[in-house]
C-alpha cells in the first residue's frame, strides 16, 4: 500500500504543475460548505473533525488517540496516510465530534467515561490518563485539513496560536500549578489532576464571492475548559472544574462535552488561512539576523579565497612558469614541489569512494527536496509530503551514487569493483536502517504510535533492494566503463617524504578548525529545525532554509580550499581524506549542539525517550557528515586540478 502511494507522488507532483483553471496543490483544493437543507454537489453541510496522535515536549513517545480512553468514533474509516506521515508517526483518525455548518451547539454531550478504581483494567486506564497529564501530552485536532488551534497571550503582548491543546494539567503536592494549570485560579487543590473535558470551538468562515458555492473555512480555534458535570446526561457547562485527586478511590466519572459557534471572517482568504498560525511562530527577524550573520562569514571567506586565487596563486604560477623559462631555478618550492605526489591514491580509497557516492546521493536529494519545498509543494498543509519526497528521491538517486563511487574508486587505482558497488549500496544505508530499526523496536515496546508498522518496513526494504540497489549497480556500471579521471600531472613512482609539520598544518588542528565556520552559518537555523522535530513546532521557513543550504555549500567549499592551500604550501600532499574530514567535521559540532540542546532546551524524561533522541540524532549526524564531507572533497578536487593544470611541469 505504502509502495503504491510512493509511486503516485511523482504523478501528484506532475498533476500539480499541469495547467488548470485555478492553481492548487495536489489534494489541497478548497472544500465549500453550506447550511443544512441547501446542500449541492459542490458544497456540503457536514463538518468532520479528525484527531491526530498525541505528543509531548517531555517525551519523545507519541501515542495515537485510541491509546487513551477518550470518546471514540464508531464504525468510521480512517483516512489513508502517505509514507511520510507513517514515518513521522502521524495517525489521523475520525472523531465523534461532528458539526453542521453554521449551526450553533451549546454544551453538547459526546460521551461519559466511568472508572471504577477497584477494577485493575479501569485503574490502568485512569493511571495512563494521569501520566499523560503529568507529561503534558497534547491533543492535535484537524478541521478541513487545518489544525484547530488554542490561542493565548504570552509575554510582550504577543499572541501565540498553538496547533495543540493539553489533555489536562497537574497541581503538585506543594500547591504549584504545572503547565496549563496556570490559566485558571480555580485549579488549586494540591496533588490533583484537572482534565480539560470541555472545548469551546469557534469556526471562522469566508463566503466565496461572485460564486454561489457557499463558504470556505479559514480558521478553527478552541478554548479548553474543565467542568464537573453534575448531570452528565443533561450537561449545563457550569460549576467547579473536573478534578481527579491523585489518591482518588471509588468511582470517577468524566463527561466530555463541546460547544461550537460559527463566525464570518471577511478579511481572511482561504489561500492565506494558515498565516495567523505561522505569524505567531518564532519571528522572521531572527532568521534575517541569522542570514546576515552567515553572509558575513561567506563574504569573509570569499575575500580570503579570492585573495589566494588572484594574488598568491597568480604570483606563484607566474613565478613558477618564469623560473621554468629562464632555467635558473636551483630547486622548486611551495605547492609546486608536490606535483608528482598530489594525485597519489589515498589510503582506504575504497571507503572514501563509498562515502563520496552516498554523499552525492544525499546532496542531490537535499537540493531537490528544498527546491520543491520553496515552490510550496511540501507546505505544512500537505502532511507528510516532505518526508515522502525525500525518501522517493533518495531511492531514485542510486544511479549518481554508484557512478560517483565507481569513478573515484577507479581513479584511486582500485580494482575490486564488486565490493565497491556492494558497499555503496549497503554500507551507509545499512547503518541508517539498523539504527532506525533499533529505535523502532523501542517505540514498539513502548506501544507508541511512532512505531512503523511491519508492512511499511517491508515496503521501505523493497524500495531499497528492488529500486535503489539496481540503480546503484547501473550507475557503477557506467562509472567503471568510462576511462579513469585524467589528472593534469603525472604521479611519481616513489612517494616524496613529507617534511616536519608545524602545529597548525598538522591534520587534526586543520580538521577541527575547518568545521567551525560552516557550523557558524547554520546553527541558528538548526535551532528552529530541532524545535520543529522535538518541540512539535511547525516548520515552514523553507525559503530561509534553502538560502542557508546554499551558504553552507559555499562555506564548506571555501573553508576546505583555504586549508587545502595552506597544507600544500607546507608540502603535505595527503589532501583527499583531509578535505573530506575538514568540512565533514561540521557534523561533530552539530552533535555537540544537539547534546547542548537536549540538556538546555528540552525537558525530556525517561530512558526510552533519551535513547530515542540520541538514536535519531546519530542518524542526522551521519547524513550531515556525508553531505558536508562530499562538498569539501569536490571543492578541493576542483581546486587541486585547476592549479596544477595551469602550472608548467617538467
């Protein structure tokens, strides 16, 4: 099923770019609503509310709605999910909350749940509910493919719209309100849980102009409330809040209710209905500050590289060529001295070529995914599209991976082409899959909704073995078939001895310094990306991200070229691994930042959540290492080929 959906993605993207009367993204065309009794084929009166998984900033483990003992929708079919949604653990299900367009409902009963604490099964359900309130688990509701938000005031008079709202909250034993308990002064009983069993929903709509098509929904907001309904069959939504004492025994009754009102909103169009959520997110002036900071680094590096290229190199080349013509040179010096060793095959050339193949695959995948995201195909409204697009692209980009690995392995003088192809196909993807599989076992053991179903795992393996691996073999076939890369200078038979190096030109200090500048360009953007992954905030700033991606590529290239030049001047010709590791070391700074983020920004508790955080972080670090390392190697390879092709060599 997931495999079939994957193959439909390309078709969906193609359909999106086809000419049409109105330009809408695939699956994101507006739905029209009209009042009961006025239904037409193009407009309906019933509004469905869907529920997504529940998650928490204090735990990495999301749970689906059915894992909790809330009111369930009987006999309704779940909407189908794409691969990206399944991989991210999204589980969208129908809910028992149903509305009719423009029909006001006040304190309508949904269901009543009764728990007898003397029964182990009931006690277990109630304890799970208490634990989820303690960890501040949040509901995520969806109306017309749009999140139902809870908007409240934060500091500096700002209004924040959260696309989720808590199950409930807890007052500690010393009377301190936790999380959402601060919103109501009536929540004051010590060691007590307060459950939000009532919601006031406001649905805003925009009447379609010049068309008799009805209205389109432009916002859905709610306010969670807590009421201890004295008559659950005939609730009146008044009185004291619904409290559950931590030491409660006997029978506990929780009645779930809702009220809904409709309001016409003339100023918001359907196309811009997400704006109010996005505007309340972290502000864009921080992004511009980040971009300016990165651009200063790029300009500084570009100035350094330009100075080396234009002044130093130009002088060097002119001097070397002049010395050759006058024939008065007693001895060569500087980087020209190592011309006979510069293209000597590196140690562990097999591993380096495999890393370059996988890095090329990741580099192209990232570029194309971000490009599509900038065009708006992968917006938050198109759930799971970003992950689906990335996986499909990675699978289809096996050919460049095989080609690059084979081409460089052949130029390194390697002959074990079968081993090279197999390692390119299985080494890096295998490490990622093994880590992913272990994390999945932990999620499965914890009963989390983020655990990938067995069928999806089989589909991912099928994509890898049946599409990616054959494509890698095809790429490798063409890579090995071509002649080896021709170098501008011949390699001497006897390797030259490298002189004693100063501290700064030794490999390790250079590698450690090389990663600082690229990391400086991305760390602010990294904060927002980690927030979107672990703090469940929406990420939508793909334009900024694409800009940062370009800046990162330039910075990695220039930092590596600079250090490569200094090492060549010190007569050290081992540039291949060093260029890969210099920019690849950015990933180590990424890991250090992720550890700092875990301890300073997150309130994650529990062993399973901690293991999951670091397990998934290691996958990101490996991908980032291959990505940045490949950029560094290609930049240095181009630089070395360029400078040795313009100098005269005997």
